[in-house]
């Protein structure tokens, strides 16, 4: 080796293990460098080889997910976010990411910086974010700490997203005891770019200057990436400085400056935002991707405080910072824009052809590492973890529906009211009213609610629909089937809104991958997800893996592979809504009633049966049923469409009735159990309402498609009737539905 | 009518305002950068919603010191038309172009939803074509929207007929339940004594596009354009 020896203390194995590296990884670093790393170099490896940056325990399986598709403009993992062609020369750029561990410790900043990070992923590709969503999971709502977490997370998402000025158009909120210690906070952003005008995270052109711009660098968030890859313990509160602090005002200025840089100059070679592992990650990934190298002078980085050490500058996860490589000679153009937006900026390095990232401070070389050895797909470790079938499956397999007594009609209204009050089913108004859902004037679901959020793409005649979904209890009961259902439900929500599913981003929240039972959940969830994504022709464009979602002394959270899915409503297509439109309309359920209560809210939360199998699901039936929904919408034959999900059929009907205060009168399907008919959560079902004049056309279309369906009854002016029995007025239920969350959280 | 929409750092409803004036009502519309001392001969200056200067210190408190605000103050003094929505209303109050202040919502939370407001008078450019006491569904999105002023100013607002909009229910009744933020006497929007400066918390520019299925805000723009042509 001809390289100079960097200045600094040599790292010890003890330090390495403290920072989360395994002994064999420390040996591998020595082998790569041909010497013992300095403390600074070892710190760099510890963050770059953390699960968060390297995907070392997941990449083997992630590679099995379908990535090909007609509309794909970038392959998964190739760019910061997925990119699909939506026509008219426009591309949709979208991604979901977790911020679970920071939010567990400091909910407000943890959630806020999650929103900031995911939006930077979108605009650092040259796409302007147009809508955001999120998926949140908490423990028992009656617990005081849970209430504190919910309030903090919601306020964090709201204050950041509202000031940043991108509408939050949808999402999901679940409560389950399994998330008591470790809540999940997954944030998704969707942006629009011009095809061919996107920018990559590359560092090409020897001698080109490297700029940092945005906020100054402080000591916050150091080792955040490594922190996210450890179990949460009682001591985690002591890790508080690992959580970053967000400022949406800066993010807004960076967004506008970045868009101006890309739209009004041709100065940019490549850019990447600074998320996990800060300057280290952006400089090494960008140069490794281009097969170049980079020299970085750390003392040129604008700093928030004096006396920062080299490794602190390298690992700081201070928010709202960007790295951009620009063409030499274009510095003046670029700096003019930074000045216009009053941003802090500096040239901190230049592109080299050495293949190494070299960091200097005070005129000394402090770290000198082959860039490629740090990154995913390069020298970062890749592990095949062992897995074995979880023991709790035995308990689940013991479940016997015949041991559960069916309910009678007189008891059903009380169950329905309890379900309306359950925080997983009740209106999430208390949450989403704290988000600006209308800024940008693109949200089409504010005044026309549908199963997925629909936003218009300004400057085109089309809209995109988006949703986030995962019923993690299903995944816990059967990881393969549960993950298929998550994909199917996302597609179903899009289809019920009139959109064709186009692509997926996933956020894979699991426990400790070194636990073979947890890893089994992961492996089978990926397999199921892959199967379903192939069926729905929705390639996985990217996403994020979050392991270690558990406490050291409790079990893992339910395996939660959240699916973010985007769909297209082409020119002239109909945005379908979920609300009943007119008394007298016929209510038809596509799909079939099943005598199945598996994992239903009724079973798990009302009867408190914790272990039961995942509900009925058939991938082919689901696909055919969804195609039929699209055909019915396309032919203008239905008035509303709403899928049967949490809470079962009765919840579905009530939600369609609430919007304009209608009622319904239905008859139980012959041969079904009443509890399963009303409250079962078997999949593959969508409720549509039909003007009676069009019923014959609907029936003949469904018969032609050979699709099972059941005529349930009719929409009424008010009040709920089942088998002729009066269940009371619609308002009795809507009042509970609308106020439950507020009454528990205010 | 030539419209100038001011862009402060942190403004985020500027594009929505431009889209409303230009795309929905065909007005020549330009963006005015807060550092420039130039109103570009606009007939109406619009201060959009957002979080100017990150709402640091207090909503609108720093934006009033932006270079362009001196031009806006001079323009208003000469009778020029100025309209502020949400953060724009907050800035106009901070600049003392309008009386009173916008405090934190009484429930202390940011709140975004459709609400009902009604015009209390047709004697203003932005209400001239509206029907008094008829509820309009207009979105709000703010954390600091509780209108407050002292007794003397309230008396003046009333005696001069400066209260343009109040929060109400779907039937036009000013109830406590329809007041989304604790505003004094349900006040949602006002004008100055000379009736050339308008401020309101609800966002009419979010309710003009048929593709978003709510066009209750169009009446304000139509009022403005119709009465401007008459002037």
C-alpha cells in the first residue's frame, strides 16, 4: 500500500464492538485497509456497515423482490427513491422510510426528522414532493406513555410537514400492545419530476467541486444510524443526543434552492441528501457509485459549534443538509442561488480518481478508505441469517372456530358500537386534522373520500392515487399470507378509488434479525410480498428495512412490512368514492362471505382471543375481483366502492353510510355465521352501491367475468337494519366513530 | 387586474394563489420576491399563507421587516389593494395594516379542515357579490388563527362594518361549536377602515377548482374582479 498513514489513535476491538461492529467485521476492516484502522476510520465503518446503511442482514432476500416493470424508470436501490413513468413526460418519485427508534425516545423530533428525511430523498432526485403519507403504530391507547407518544409524533409530523408545505393526504394509525415500547413511525413522500430531468447521486468528473449546503453541522444525531440498529433498552434515554433536531423552515429553503438549481442551471453533476451517517454516507456512496474518489476537508464544513472532532463532523446527522457535486467553472451560478435563499454553504471537497474517500482536518489526513469497501453492493458485509419456524405457530394452529359461539342479532349492535370505538377502526380525524392536507391544492379526497388518497398532477390531466397498508396481526399469524394481504389490500384501496396499481415502496419493520424466529417472519414476509407484487404487476421500487424493533426484555413487535403503493388515474378516468349516494341504491358485495373470524378485530379485541390464523385469502380471486371493480368503474356502473377490511362488513357499510348520513337494510348471507358475516375479516371483498337501473348490467358483467358476488340489500335514508332487525340510527354509530379517538387522547 | 403574490422565505401557499388568480380567473399574476423593493405595478398585492421565516418568534413577526413590506405599507397608504390569507393575514396584523392579532388556537393544536364562514357585509371588494349570512364551505389550516383585538378596536370594527367574515354552521348561524379556534366573536376575516386591505384566516384559494370538488371560494375572487372592473 502506497497510501499515507492517517493521523489519529488506532481503534481497538473493544471500541469497535461498543459501536456495534462484530469482531469478524473488525478483522475484515483490517484486511481491507492492510492495517489497523484509526478510531475515525473505524467509526466510519461502524455506521456504514450498520444495518441501516448496509442492509447486510436483509439484502439477500430483498434481491428476490420483483423489480422489473414497463413503467419503471429506475431499479430498486439504484437511486434514493423509486421512479415510475406516469405519461406526459412526467415521472412519479416515491419512497417510504422508518424513523422508529428516534420516535421511541423523542417522539416529536423523531417523527419530524423522519418527515424531513423522506422528503429530501425525493427532492434530491429532482422531483418536487406533492403529497405525503404516514403509517403509525403505538401500544395500548389507554397507557399514559402511549398518549404522550401519539401526541408527540402527530405534532412532530404536523409541525414539520405543515411548514414544509406539502399536504399529508392519508395514512394509517394502529394501536396494539406489541408496539408498547417500540412504536413504528413510517413516513412516505411522493413527488413529480420531468422524465430525463432527474438527478442521480453520483460524483463524476475529476476536479469537480463538492458543496455542502443547508444547515450548519452540529453534534446532534452522531451514531444515529448505529443507534437505529440496536435493541431499545432502558438506557436508550441516555442516547438522547443520537436523536436529531429538525427545522422545516430550512428544509423549505433547501427544497426551493435545489429546484432552482436543477431547473435554471445545468451546473449539477449529482446530489444526495444527508441522512443516516451524514457526510460519511453521502461522500462515500456518491464516489463509490461513480467509481471515483473524493477528498474532503472537514474543517471547511460550516459548524454549529467550535471544537468538533473529525469523526463528529463525519458522523453528525444534523438535519437539512445536502451534498452536491457541480461542474467546475459553474461555481458562481450555484452560489448565487444559495445566497438568494440565505443558505449556509461551502466547498468542502473535490472529486478524485483514486477510488478512495480521504478526509482531512487541520491539514492532516484523518481517514483514507476505499469508498467501495463501505457500501452496499461493494465491500459491506452480506449475511445469510438462519431462520426457523416460530414456536407460537403451534398456539395459532390450535384455534378452532367451532369453540367460539356465534352471536345473535340482539347482541350485534353492542359489538358494532365497541368496534366503532376501537382506536384501530374509529375515525382518525383527531390525528389528520393536525396535518395540512390541502396545501398545494391537489388533494381530491378532501371533498370526495375514497379508499386511497387521490391527488391531481398539476400540468397534466391525470391524478395519482396512493395508500399505505399493513395489517400486522395477519403477518404475525402467517408471514407469507399476511404480507400478500398487505400488498393486496393496498392494491384494493387503489382500485376502489379508480386507480390502476403501478408500483410499491416498502418499509420492513421487524425485530432482531439474529433471532431465527424473527428472521423467519422476515423471510416469509418477503416471499409473500414478492408473490403478490408479481400478481398485481407492482414492482418494488425501493424502501427501507428497520430491524431491532423490540425491547431487550420483551418480544418483538408484530412483523410489519408496510406497503406504500402508488396507482394511476389516466386522463378521463373516474375517481371513485366510498360514500353511499342515494337511498334505494342496491348494495352488492363482490367476493364471498366466508365463515372466518381469523385475526379479526372482533376476535382479537372484543373476545380477546390473541392467537388465531390469518383470515381467508386467495391471490387469484383477489386479483380477479379487483379487475372486476376497475371494469365496473370504467363502465360507469357503480356509485361507490369500499373494501371490507378492519372490523369486517358492518364497519365497511357504516363507513359508506356515515359520510352523507345514509342508512342501509341488509340480509345475512344464507348459511353464514352471523359473527363472521358482520365482523369477519376474510379478504377479497369490496362493497359497491348501484343505481337499481344499472343492476342488470352489473350482474351480467360479473357473471361474464365469472366472479362471485352477493346482493346484500339497499341503501336507506337513515338507520341500520340487519335481517329486518332495527340496529338504531346511523348517528348512534357515527358519533362513537367520530369522537372515540379525541375522547381518549384529549 | 394584475396580481402580485409575495414570496417570503417559508411561504408555501404562493403557488396555490398564483394558480387561483392565473389559471382559474385569468389574471396576469407575478411572484414578488421579498428582498426586492418592487411591486411591479400590480393592482393587487396578495400575501399568501405559509410559515414565513419559519414562524420564528411569532407568526408574521419577522416578515413585516422584509424589504418589500415597506413598499406594501406605502402602497396600502395610497389606497392600493392588499389581501392577506392565513400567514398573510398574520403579517398584515403584525404590520399594523389591520387591527388586532392572531393568537394560538384555543385548543393549542394546528387544525386543518373545511369550515363554514359567511359574509357579514357586501360592502367590500372581496364580498361584493356574496350573499350575506349564507354559509360558504372554506378550508382552514392554521395553529395561530384566534382573532383578538381590544374592546375599542372591536367597537370600531363593528361600527365601520369592517368584519367581513365570521365562522358559522352550515345554516349560517354563528355558534360556539362552529368557531374552530376561539376567535373573538367568531371573526374569520376583516378589512381596514379605508376598505382596501383585507385579511382572513380561511383559504378561499383552496376552494376554487372544480377538480377538488369545492368551489365555494370562487365568489370572493369573482367579487373582487367584478368590483375592480367597476372602479
